[in-house]
C-alpha cells in the first residue's frame, strides 16, 4: 500500500510539475523604467568631475566635496558616487554609453530639451514638432499607454514623476495609465497611511510655480504604490539632477545622483523580496538628454551646447544580457528604447506615428522565444 501511495505521488508530481513550469514561464514579464533628468554620462562612468568639483563657482565647500566624492582612481571614484550601479548593475546587468571606449547612447531629436527627450524616450519617435518645454498635450502615443491597452497589462501600468509637465507629455486627459506628477496629490480609491502622509506634506509644499517635486517624495509615492498595487509596468522619473545643474549647484547635483543610486538599490531589494516581482522583473535606467561637457557649459543643454545629445543606459533583470560595462564600439539611440521594451514584453509597438526598431543586443538570447503579439 505504501509503495502504491509513493508511486502515485510520484506520478502526480511528474504530471503537474511541467504544467507549473509552463505557467510560470508564460507569466507576462514586469518592467520598471527609471530616469534621472539631465544626468551626464561623465559622472556615471568617471565619477565627480575635477574641473567642476574644485571650482568654488559651483561648489560651496570644495574640500568637503572632495573628501566625499574624490579618488584618484577612476574606478573607485565612480563607486563613491553610485555604489549600486557599479557594485550590482555592473556585475549582474549591463551599462552602456561610455564614450571613452566608443560605446555611444544618444538622443536623436535636435532640440535636446526635456519634453523632446521624454517624447522620444516614450514614443520611439524623435518628433521635430515637439520642441520646447511647454504645457502642450502630446499627440504621440507613448509606449506606456500602448502597453496599458494590452490584455496582460491593462490597468497595471503606473507612472510617478517629479516634473509636473509629464501631465502633458503623457497627455493625462486621454491617458488611461495611473499618473502622479509634481506636487499634485495621489488619488485612488484605497490610499494607504503613507500615501495620505505624502499628500499631507505636499499640501504645504504645493506651489503652482514649482515644476519639480522633491525626488524623495516621488520615490516614496512610487514605492508605496508598488507595494500596495503591484503594477506590472512602472515608470519613475526623477528631476533634481537637472534642477541643481541648471542652478550651477554641483553639490546638489552630486548628492541627487547619490540619492537616485540609493533609490535604485531600494527598488531592486523590493523586487527581489516580493514574490510578485522576483525573477520576473526587468529594470531599465536612463536619462532624457545630456548636458555640456565643459566646466562652464555643464549647467546647460540645448541644440548649441556640445554634449547635450550624449546619454547612457543601464539594464538589469532576467531578460537583459549580463555584459557589465560595455567597452565595444557601438551606438544606439533613445528612440529605440520603446520598441525594445515592447519586444521584451512580447509586444510589437505599432502606433499613430513612426516607431524605431529595438536594440536586440540588449536581450538574453531566449527573448526570441517570447511570442510577439501584433496589435
């Protein structure tokens, strides 16, 4: 009788085990997209810039900032600024855009302003009609709205951004994704205690003139929503790196970068400690534009400032390749990212405007096995 029971147990296990594997393998992948506005490739790959770090025009206490962020060894110096990027992503993911090796990531739009950069990043189309940072609703469909229309993702796409103009970039009146930008309150049917606290803080801070919310509030709001609602697609847009740079405050610029690195660390810890996200979530991190390379042009970005088109890209997760820091000569453009995201999720981004081809080299070889859903 015991032999019969054991035999049947083995039979039942072998019968159901392949199906459980199949069910797990066909679960629609999750993705988290993070940007930090106008953060230069030089700080990512070289750490603090000595020509700015030692300039009292841009730094209040040059000796203290050197103590915090300077090391003569470039490898150690960049780790001081972004330890998660270089201790985790470099070892477990891929880092693109080190122009010292001819590895280039660039924006394609000619204007090199934020609205144009984010339009390109989320629509796959460097639309020349999208020029200035104005409160004008974007007529181009974003990859987030496209994903939200697909059965496996409908109602499971969310975005939290520091810059309030995302209400226009993502065309909030016509968009179906959950969006919270700037100092506008978080609104949904089941606010948590933390979300109510964030809203209470923002009531005191709200100013219609201020366009960029404190990044910490953006992160806390996104993290809380992630824990309570488990969106399958999440975008978090930080803005303080660009704000401090425009004000010529290198102290704040570097401290904001350190904070973003810490937020990435917390996000990845949450991903790997939550069964909903673990082993099925990919992370992609980039920026909307570069900025000037010179010690006196680093505060600016526009079509006349050299370096404004130079960006970078970080990837981490089970469906991205694990190549570390790329040192080969190759080039990719920001407008390729939306279709890259779509294919990663088994989709084909077809819209009311042209969409650039994906970057296939970012994927694990098994990505080809994911069926592409044609819209």
